């Protein structure tokens, strides 16, 4: 996984609620800061399954690496555009530096789409490759960036520091495959991967049950602390 965020909520739930063990699995999570690192681990064989933004995996597939997407794990998350408190509208972003992980990522694509929707042309602002979310948050606090796109829980951290949310990806992309599970392509059926997906599905269904809300929030808070 890349970063401990709400995008990985089903995995946190599956682990804490023993859905993996119920399928006879022992699952160990590894957290990375760069989206390309888990892809490299999958290719080398040090990882069996990864949950990442689709961009990095699809790029390796186009290069001929035998990987395959086995599940879309998140279609409803949202990136929030968080900006300095003195920025009150999108017009104020003219000439400003906006941080993204990588200028080629879907995150940057969605931000461009949002800014275009709000009337800004690409040449009127600057997208700056600024690393993973926690690094972008620090650069916001240091004054290096005027704005950045982040997911939960990072926008909370920035709001606590006085920054404000200006817009959301849901305004332009209400449904998008934010994260996908990827495995190495094989000619034979891998029963362990099937069991993994069963446990993950059980966790997703559990999270969708409103009666589990309080426990679900506890799991997320503990897992992203």
C-alpha cells in the first residue's frame, strides 16, 4: 500500500476484523511513500498483491511487464484541493504553485480538470512535483506551495494548521478507479489471491453497513494515526 489513508480502509478492516485469517491467510502489510516502489516489489516477487493508483501499474503493463488488475478497490474517494487561507477563490490561484505527487499522475490530471472547470487555463498556474502527501503537507506549512491535492486524512491535518479546502475532485470526477489491486499474471488460478479478494469483499460489505460506523471510524483512526 502507499500511505496510511482512508483509501486503504477495507484492508485495515479486513485485518482488524480477522477476515483474512478466516480465509486461512496471514497477511502482512507494507507501507511505501512512492507509488512506484510497491510495483517494483510486485515485479521482483517480494510482494504478492499491491493496492495502488492505477497509473503506475498500467505504465509497467504497457512496457510489457506481466501484471494484471484483479480488483477496483476504490471508486468513491475524493481529492481535496487545500490552499492557503488567503486564497478565497479559484481566480486567486493564477500564478500560484500547486503541489502534486507526479505531474503525470491521475491526481495531477484530475487537478487540471478541476482547474479548467473553474475557468483556469493550464498556463495560468504551476504544477510542482512535490512528493507524497505527507511531504506536500510539510511544504504547504513551509510556504513552498500555495495549494495541493490530498485525500483523507491529510486534508484534516492541513485544516488544523489553518489552511482551507477550496474544491473537490468529486466536482469533475464523481466516479474514478482511485486504487486497484494488482498481481503478477499467471497461467494458473492462485487460490490464495481468490481468498484474499473474498476477505477484502467481506470488509467492504462490512464498511457499507451503517450500523458498523462507530467501529469503522475507530479502525480508520487507529490505522492512520
